[in-house]
C-alpha cells in the first residue's frame, strides 16, 4: 500500500492507517459493525436500514446496527462529549443521518471525518458541481464531509373523502383552519417536522425571503419573523385542541389523519403518504400536494464523526446508499418512497429503467403537483424559530 506522509506519521504513533484505495477500504471494513445513528420515528426508514444491513453484510461483510434517535442532536452531543474527553479514536458513533444545524455545528467544531465523498466510487452518479444540491446543506457547502442518500421536499397530504379543495398557501391555511376549527395541527416544534412547518410558513410570509440565506441576526430575525408570529397567533386557537398540545411527530399525525381526528398531515417526503397507503396505514383517498408558491426541498445526508471506530465500514455503507439499485429500491413506494439523489443523466439505460418501472399510486404526486423547490434557509433560522416558538407559546 502506498503510504502518504500523514499515514506514515500516524503509523509511527500507533494510529490506524487510512486506506488509500477503495479495495483497501473494503478490506479494512470487512468484519466491522457500523453504528448508524438515525432518526427512529419512521418504520419504513427503520425497515430500509435493516435491509441495508442484510445487503452490506452479505456483499462486504459489514454489519449495520441502527441506533434509533428521537433527535439527531443526541448523537452530536455524544461525539462532542467524546472529543472533550480526549477520545480521538474508537468513538461510539460511526455514521449519522444529519442535516442543517447539526451538520454545521459538527463541521465548525471539527467533529467530522473527511472529506470522504469523492473517494466513494458511486459518487460518480452525483452532480458534484459547486452549489448543487448534492454538495450544499441548508446553504452550507458540505465540502465532502457528507454523502447524500435521500431527497426530501415539504408537502401536505389530505383525505379527499373529507376535503374537496385543500389550502395551498399559508394564508389559505389560516382561512381554512378558521372555517374548520380543530381539524388541523402540526407536530411539536421540538420535532424537525414541526419546525419545518414553521420554516415553510416563514418563507411564504416574510417580506424578503433572500435574507433567510444568511445567518440570522437579532435584527434580521425580528423583522423577518414578525409576519410569521402574527399569522401563527391567529392560527393557533383554531388548531386541534386549541393549540395547547401537539402530536409528537409526523407518524403520530398520520395516525390522527387515519383515525379521522384531523384532515391534513405533512411530510418532508413527497412519497410518504403513498407509501403509507400502500401499507394500509392511510386510507386510499389520501392525496399529496405542495404549496402553490413552492416548498422547501433538500437532500438528506450521512456523515462520519472524526473519531468513528469503524470509518471504513461507514464509507462502505455510504457508498452502498448511492448505488443506483439501492436508490431505485428506496424510491419504491412499497419500500421507502424517497426520491433519488442521483443525477439521472449519469446513469446508463438499464439503471434508468429500474426507476421507470417503479409502481405508481394516486397518492403519489406528479412533479407539477409539488410546485417549485424553495431553497432552505441558513441553519440558524430553524434554531431560532424553535427557540422563539417555545418562548412565546409554552408555559
């Protein structure tokens, strides 16, 4: 194996050598168990990760153990605590499903391994041009410290058996809620989905959405969010249970839609409702749409902590997630239903055919139903929105 100067120095101090070719990475990864810290609130995602474990175990001898999180910050805090304790090797977290503020925090604090993305063979299927969605996370350049794995976009779903015409803007939602009190709510704002709902409304309501692309200051936050809080003050009394309590997460909200407690739900995955209908978790009258003016969209990433005990195995898993066959399976509404992160122009005819042959559903929206994709605000906005909401509306 060719040793770089850095690798030679690491060898002299007894640290493990980094593989400098993919064959070396595969060899080093064999027999490793990758502890993938990922949100555990969605059974489809959990089942998909279990399938990934079976596949990479068989193909590469790498086992995947999902560490189910209720909040990604749990894993970030663990890695930070290990760094503070001087644990630079053998960390407990190998791979994290991460986005936005958590990625920015880890990147700024030197908690990430990398850059590693361009070392992955399947990265060749991505659009890696500067500024593309595959290399930008909530306006922050990933610089190879994250690898994409699923595409996300904010959508609403409704039961067409009870709602003829759903509201297609924040203003229309307020009017609808006043006419149908108690028939709408959102997940708790401490949950990613609840905070994303407010962020979507902010983009629609703020006078100048371009300010959201920069880090929030006290002045910019106050000015930009004033219309949001005015709108929410009017919306809250018309929410389910008067806005005094909220479902814990998106899964609970979906169950409420299924039980007829509410008429609308929301997701950060255009295929989520179709997948739920396929599994019998939502009625077949559910339909999905995006706000008329557009909705927030981004890519979900995985990252590897700087002190991961099984970094080679984590890279193997990240690479497997980018395999066209894996991406096609993930997009199947009967499996996961996540739109692919791959650049379809980089796939051959056979690889593209796997996507063209995927099942469809009346609950699966057409591209025209989703509207334009709106750029994510800087991560600081989501953090501040959650904090300000808690200050205003919790006792």
